[in-house]
């Protein structure tokens, strides 16, 4: 085993022995942290921040919120997750899984309602962690997670077609079928310039990922397209034309005043956010464990996620969770400890303070191209096809979760998928024993 492998293995054993609510940052620093480790963390954090910068804005816009709310989420929520969490490599921020849930919550209750729902969700996640139920959440069947991710990918893809094509829609519906109908009716308003930026942007991202994998494809496309729009001024929607200027600093913390009636109204949304955030964050931590050989503490991670969600909306953000793609990027970039996640948040704050005035030129078509590529990668079509062909019970679970996620309800999809998996497993055991 090489030095890095031995270091990660030792770190995993330390985390397993330590008190399960102690932050991974404390455990890893206690067992030794060198200047070389800080250098590796600084480079990994910078790499993740470069990925997270355009992605955070794109996810906020896709959720029906101004782009700065995505940045606030990645900065505040991401910092708290790395500071307090039970995983050495988890990167927190806004996630595609929340797009529909956030947009529907804002539509029903306004942004203040989203703040309240997210804060309540944070309290629920803290309670679940303190009750030590996180260990059970992480054992959701693989077939369910693949179908869920594929359904989310479809939702993200559909949410980006408006800006990808440059369509003019007064009010875009949330449900998938209604959204597709509205997009179809708006096809005559397609803008060739927006479509060209989107197609070229997606193509450049794919080519960079294929031939220059260490280059920040997302950021390159966003910067180049913003420069083109600033100079050529084509007829395309930009962050500035739709949202105005992006703030260059964090807002003062605070939470709106709510009454019991409002709390009761947003409670279903809060439960959905808590469940979805818990599942997403623990799946991300498991992915990091598999890549690194480390072992996270599920219950400590959930407590940190709960605190991070409260902190995120206190500073004007949105729901935050562990993000699989950015966490995987962190591991692949050579991170050694949660310091990389802390630095990623600091880098994002510096980027926002310096480059916020330039963000008004970013075309929404370029951000749509970023999320279309994210959706394609998230779909994991190879694994989806393999599970579909493996056995008929797995195919039924996979398709059920996929279709319910895409067309009905995310939380219901997970519950039904887990129930179906349990029933089929019980049926197979009974068949074997008989």
C-alpha cells in the first residue's frame, strides 16, 4: 500500500474509533497534519471551487432562484459541512436533486417559506442524527439509487430546455408533463444565438473532459461565452438581463419571523427536504469512502448537514447537501482532509467578491449547457441498462423509481422503491427456503 493509501486507511480507522459525533476535521487534525497535506488540500479545494462556481449559480437558476443564492449555499453550507461533518472528503453545496422541490416550495410559500422549510428540515436531520438513524438511511438498495438518479437527470434536463433553446415562456410549469407541453408550445420563439451557445458549450465541455480531463471545462465555457456576449451582444438572456447584478458579498444573517400556521403549511416540504438531503449526503459520503478507502460517520454527518442547512438559509441560501460529483472531484484531486472543503468555500467567497460584476454577462444558455452535461453524467445510463437486464424484479424496481421520480414525487419514489425491493427480497428468500 502506498503512503496515501496507508494514510487514508489509518484515517478511516481513527474516524471509526472516535466518538461518532466528533467532526472528521478534529479527528484528522488530531492524528497529524503536515504542510504537504495542506498544499494538497489547497490545490484540491481550488479545483473543486472552479467546478462549483458555475454549477452553484446554474442550480440556483434552475430552481427558480437568483444565482447568488446558489453561491451563498456553497459558501456557507459548504463551509459548515466540511467544518462539522463526519466525512473527510464531503463537499457540500446546492444539488440537482432539489430543483423541483425548491421550485415547488417557492411557488407555494414564497422564498420565506423555503427558508422556514429548510430550517425545519435542518432540525429534523439533526434529530435523525442524534437518534443514530443515519446508519439505516445509507443502506438504501443500489437499484433504488440508480433509478432515482436517472429520474433526477431527466428533471434537470427538462428544466434546462427553456434556456438551452432560448425559449420565451412567461411562467414555466413545475411538473414534467406540463413543462414539456409548455416547451413544445414555445418552440416558435427559439433563439438561434442561444441554441448555438448551448450546443457549442456542451460540445466544448465534453471534448475537454475527453481530451483534457484536468482542465475546468465548466468554467472555461462560462467565461468564454460571457466574453463573447459582452463583446458581440447577441440576442440571448443573461444573468444580468434576468436577475440584475450579482452581489459581491454575503448578506447579514437572519431568519424571517413565522407563525404556527406557516410552520404547519411548510411541514410536508420540510420533511421532503430533510429526507432527500439525508439520502443524498450519505450516498455522497459512501461514494467518497469507496474511492478513498476511508470510513465516514453517518450520524455525525447528518447533524452537520442539519446545521449547514440552517446556516445556509440564514445567509440567504437554499437547501444544501453533500454533492457526489464535487465530492468525487475532491477525492480525485488529492484531498487529504476536510480542510480542502473549507478552502473550497473560501475560494468561492473570494471569487464572488472579485468577479461578481462580470457575472451579468454570463448567458443562461451556457449555464444550461453545463447542467445538460451534468444531467447526462448523472443518469449513469450504463449502470441503468445493466440493472434493467439483470433480473425482472430489479427491472421493476428500477423503472418504478425512475418513473415516479420523474413524473410524480421524489420522496414517494424512494419509499416505494425501498418497499418493492424489500418485498422482492422476501419473496426470493421464501422461494429459496421452500
